[in-house]
C-alpha cells in the first residue's frame, strides 16, 4: 500500500491507472477506521481493480459548535487497518493542500440537505459536497462507496452526481451493527460502556417501527411517538429527531401508502455524543 499526501501526485497516479484501463474504486473517510469502513473497502474491491482510501478530516463540514480539534486521528492504526484490508493507495492530504490560502469556490446543496442533519449542522452538507467533489477530481474513481449509515449524506451525494453530470457510480454499503444493534461509528468510542450497551435501544426503535408497519399501522406520527418514547425512557438518551421520510426525496412523510419505501431517520443525544441511525422500511 502506498501512502500519498500530495493531491497532484495522487491525481497523476489515478490518471495513469485510468490510461492502463484499471477500474478505480474510492472509499472516502475521515479516518478513525472501524469495521464499517472496512466493509466499504471490501465492497470497493468487488467492483474495482484498484482501491483508493482517502483519510481527510474535512474542516468545512464541521458546524460552528462542533469540535474539529477533538476529532480522533489514530493515523498509525488507520494505516495498519487499511493495509490489512487490501487498500492499494491511502490518500491522506494536509488541510493546507486541500484548502490553500486563496481557496474560494464552494458548492451549495439544495432542499435535500435542508432538514435533519443539514438543519442541525449548518453548512455541513455544503462542506461535504465540496470536499467530495475535490476528492473525486483527485482520485478519478469509476466507483465510489458510501455507507447507508449516513443516509442523508448518501442521498445528497447521489444528487450531486446527477446534478453535475459526474461519471461515477455510487454503491451504497449496508450499515454494520454491533451485537446489540448499535450502528458502528467513530463516535461510539466516546460512549461509556453503560451507554454503549444501552444504545441498542436505537436499533430496537427501528425494529419496532418495522413491526408496526407490518401490522398495517399507517399513521407514521403514531409510530414516531412510540419510538421517541422508547428512546427517551432510556436514562440519558434524548432524541434530536425521529422522522419518517420518503426514501428518495427525503421529504417528511405522515401516512404510509401501500407499496412505498420510507426511511426512518433518527438522531439521538447521549451525553455529549450525538448518534445517528436509520432504517429502510417498506410498506
Ligand atoms: O462520511 C464521511 O466520513 C465524510 O462526510 C466524507 C464523505 C469522507 C467527506 O468528508
């Protein structure tokens, strides 16, 4: 595995790979690699001969109250994990080479990014699509793998690809869960062991919603209320939002129509940690 820090060098390597008819798959991360990221690498391997993993803690997607400096950066451990997962190139640029002094062009998302994570984290998705576009231009992938855990991010990136005619296919990777159902995330390390085991309640909420839909409850507000109650009755757990959305438009849905796909989106505060999760629910 080769470690590259210079965007120009990465771009030149990607161009050469393309000229040699190599299919490039990219997995973009902010580091602190875990099982979820490794599952994305595995998926990339299936569709691409060369896998590039990017590690860049993107300052532009952190909200004004979020602590960029506190974000975990276990680089040596990440290098070892990436190597053992079979990554070919690890691209890990310095912030100054991605956003040099005179940098001034940013992308702006539309309505898909307005609610939920976009509402609670102002500027977040504009920062995401700007860096993702830069990383696409630097790594020149044919395929890019993103996790379904960040469902709204995935939808925003699919929209970016369509709106800007990018010739890249997006693969969605299923959520990886811990034994109790907690979605694997870099933020889980901030939970106490007690909080971590209690956090299975979030997944139980998703399963409850699935069960209620299967029982033909079509008032989605009723189900949301039940899920919120389940979560808030766990000491220290406070839902930030729980909402059903149409799975393609991300517009909130109030009643379940037969034969449609919805997504239940959840964000939950546990102490200083904010966990997100979601589940696709078919009627
Ligand atoms: O999902 C993430 O880790 C980040 O939002 C991404 C896609 C790497 C962009 O910084």
